[in-house]
C-alpha cells in the first residue's frame, strides 16, 4: 500500500511497488538515486539525500532497521524508530519515495534466517567486523537485497562508516550489481563529533567526552604530516582517547584506504602515499559504540 505524506513523499512498504515505481522512472528516461538507511535520520542522512536529488531525477530512500546486523538483541530493541520524523527529513532533503518495509517483506522466512547470505571475506573480518562478529554479513546481505530490489541506480553512502562503504563497493563489484556507489563526506556537529543516530543515547557528559574521537583523528593526522610513522600515529591517537575516562578505546589505526590493511612501517611506499591512507577510530562511550575516520591528508 502507498500513501502520501505532508512533504509530498510517496511511501511504500512492498518490494513490488518499489520496483514498479523505479522501473517506470527508468523507462521514462529518468535517472534513479537510492539512499539506504535504518531511519533515525539526521543532517548526515539529509546530506546524502540532497546530493542524490542534485544528481538524479528520482530519489528513493529506504528506512529499514535490519535485524541481521545486530549481535546484541538489546541494541536492536533500543535502536530509535522515528518514521514520521524520517519522512519529514527525507521530504525536505529532496526524496521522492520512501521504502519502509516490514521485516517479513525483506526476509520472508523471518525469524528463520535466510539460507543465502553475503560475506565479504577479509574486508569484513577486521576492525568493526572483529569487534562485532556477523555484523557485516548482515550489512552486506541486506544491501545486496535492497539494491537488487531498486535496480539500476546510483547509491549514496556516507564516509563516516568507512569500512561499510568499502564493503558495499566490493559487494557491488563482486556481484556485478548495476549500481554506482557514491561516497559522501562525513557531516559533523560544530564541535567535530561525527553525526550518528547513536549520539542521542549519550548523556551530556558522555556527549562531551565523545569529541575525543575527532580530536584523536586530528592528532593522528598531524603526527603523520609531521613525518611520524604508522605506530607513532596510532600512539598519538590512543593517547587522546585514553585520557578521557568515559571513553573506552577499541582501536585507533592507520590503514590502506582500499583494502583496510594496517599501514606497515616497513613499507614506506605504502604509508607515505597519503592518497591511499585512512585513519580509523572506534570506542565505547557509555551505552553506545561510536566510530569515526578521516583522510589524514585532507584539510579539516
């Protein structure tokens, strides 16, 4: 069933209707942009939708809290669900259609797990994948399903979830999906904290402490630009986070931006080529896990 909301956004919950609408747009010669979200939309999501609207004729936004990427049932239960707010944000940003399916629409046999899943070996095993086993299998599977449902399109992902972006690119390439994956810059709060749907679960003190993640990235980048090797860069990042008692560092690393392998002190060509590097950081802040990253050679 399809309804229309105040911002003028069409809403559908069925795969058949989504596919029919986007197929009709393509038959009419219109380009399609797709933004995949789990809802709780903020300005970061709005920036993805706005870019899609600027570059494509028709923009579809999915709002689906994917249960298969949550290891902890409490995380799934506590994830914010704000559909009416999401429709307003999507409409203001330029979306034409919101796809808000039920779990059974995406996983027909739910709660029985699908027999077919997507695993991105190597890329999905380290960093977030190591700390959250099974997470990226859930992400890769639902992204593949949603992009197949959407059909030929450009799809927009934020660089804030840099490992996820790398995995989505690999899924699209390895499965020959007819999509162009577009990475978009991280949107930050005025104090530097990367926007995240999880930020609303922080107390005032935790919210203030969380800014140490972006400060750690800035210190790591400065250390690299001053000639520090990868281990010195990582030590600088760790020192910033570990000085904040409300934040528990998981990792702060310098990696190859393409395959996310750790930068190797013994391979000067690899870590001195700033175009191929990325700084990644992850930490537990109160009840939530936060991640962030930067290109160490980009001005901030």
